[in-house]
């Protein structure tokens, strides 16, 4: 063999050896197939490749952790695994497992966030559905003013900006990603709304919309209730809204609103402060936001529940007192029926 041929062989040999090794690894992981039933495999957020590899072999989803490692190393896949829950189907070979965990779509959990829920209630729903691991983690982050600012929110927390919608989340997601998704949905929904038509700032509109959402049972009353609150604000009257008072003590509230609660001064107690609360008290839908921007023009200053989801509206305190006596103090009227049944 000439020196020239020997030199070429020496230059090419390492590359050829790597190529042949890759072909052998590919052949070996291609022939073996998982024979068990379809199974859900979870890759945890931030989980190291070594842990994923170990658990795959432990559950007999791959034939060899060494081969799985070598293939991942050769193809630069060590850090490409997605977090989430994935369905590994019966008869999958190791190439299929790679494709599922690297390129596949994680199994999503569907969850509907109703209008008017606050951040504490949303955290509980998300935890119960397994979307997040800890409601407390979600609550702490949702109340973080710096985090709220990073999302473009003018306020002390993300309350009011967690848009009520049906979402599809992966299980055990970081609370940060869930909040970011919900705020992003909020921004999409309001992208074409003109807030300049109101004398209130954008954050004040969202705050008032959160009150309208909590006070409204029958959807058609939203613009009327928005009008009542706006009338009271113009006259510098206290809004005197029970839901705001409850929100201010929510984490210690036992479900029974007492007189001493109404007298407790908090940034949210509108029985004590002659203005809007410090921020939203729930997460309103687009209809409540539009109701604040397009309120019904009237002279009402008071409303009281008829116990069926609708209200009696009054222009004077005297008329309001009569309505309270009729609908809240008379036992036969305290057990109302739904406003949806009124025409039945």
C-alpha cells in the first residue's frame, strides 16, 4: 500500500468508524419493538436525559438504555425532549419513542375557567385538574407585582387579566407558563377594543368590569349594573359592593359576610373607600368589559337582588329601602327561582 493510500485511509478511518457505529446503533434500535399496551409516559419539566432514559428502560419501553443513550448522543437529542405526557403506542420501536418524546404533541388537559372566578378559585381549579402541582405557587406568582409588570399589567397582581376561557394545558405545567397563556388570551380578546371611549383608564375599566361580572346573574343586566356603578362614581358615592369586601378578606373568608367585615378597612372594601377597589376582584369576560365601555344611560343609583339572578333598580334610597325590605327581609321572597325560568 502506497503512503498516499495509507494517508487517505488514516484520514477517513475515524469518520468511517463513526458512520458504521451510527448505522449499527440505528439497526439495533430499529428492530426491537415495545409489545405492551399503549401507555402514557411523562417527561417532567427540566428532567435530565439520564432520568428519562432510566425510567424508559425500567418500564420496558426501550430495550437498552445504552443504545438509547448512544443514539441520542450521535443525533444531538440529549436536550431535545419536551416536557409533558405522551402516549407511547404498542409496537413502537425505539425510533418511534424518540419521535414521540422529541417531536410529538403532549396530551393536553381541557379545563374551562368560568367568568367571574378570582385568582384563588382559578388556582384551585387548575390544581384539581392536575394542570399545576401547587395552587399556592400559582397564587404567590399571581400576586407578584413585578411579575405582573413583566406582563404589561398596571397593578399589583394579575387578577382581572386571567381570561375566562376553555384551555388545553399539559399536566403539571409551571404556574408561570399557565399565567402567561391566560394573560396572552386576554390580550388577544381585547386587541380590538377602544378603551379611549371611557373616562376611566384601561386598568379602571377592567377593575369595574370585574365588579359587574361578580354582581351580574342575568347577562342582560350587565350594562344596567355598569351604569349604576358609573353613576355612583360620578357622584363620589361609595360603591358598597359586597363582592369587593369579600375579596379584600378572601384568604380568611369563611363564607359568612358579617357586619364587622363591612367595617374592616381594606384596599378593596368599597363600603369604606369612596372609589374603585385597588384592582380587579375577579376575571371578567369580554361582555362585562364592553358593558363598562357601553353602559346603559339611566339615573339608577341602587340595586338589590330578587334572589333569581335579577335585580330591582332604584333611583332613590327610599325606593331602595323598600326593595330591600320586600326582596331581602320577606322570607317568601328570599327563596327565588332562576331568571331563566321567568318566562316559563
